[in-house]
């Protein structure tokens, strides 16, 4: 498979991951209104995102699609976790 196609797949997957993390915004709103959700899933997502961000950053050739989408997961997963406490 051509490298350009693989690159497109990486960016598409990153956009879908960002969309998944953006879906936390509704849970954050509910948490702030007093309807608290579970802390387990956003904590796991945040830890997972930290690991993938480190992996993408520490590779010899940085994997920017992986880094960008997982930084989103770190922030939104962290905010969701914090507001669910």
C-alpha cells in the first residue's frame, strides 16, 4: 500500500478519535449539573491517551496524527474525570 494512503488513514483515524473524545463534553456538562458519571472510563481514556502520546512522540519519526488526537484525549478525559469526582 502506498505511504500516502497509509498517511490518509492515520489522519482519518485521528479525526475519529478526536470526535470520540469530544463526545465527553456532554458528560462534562452533566457532571457540572450534578448528574455525575463514572470516573473509571474517562480515567482509563486519559491514561491510554498519555501512553499513546508518549509512544507517538518518542518514535524516531514522530507520529503526529497519533500525538494530536491523543492530546485531545488527555485533556477531555482529564476534565471529565475531574468533574465526575
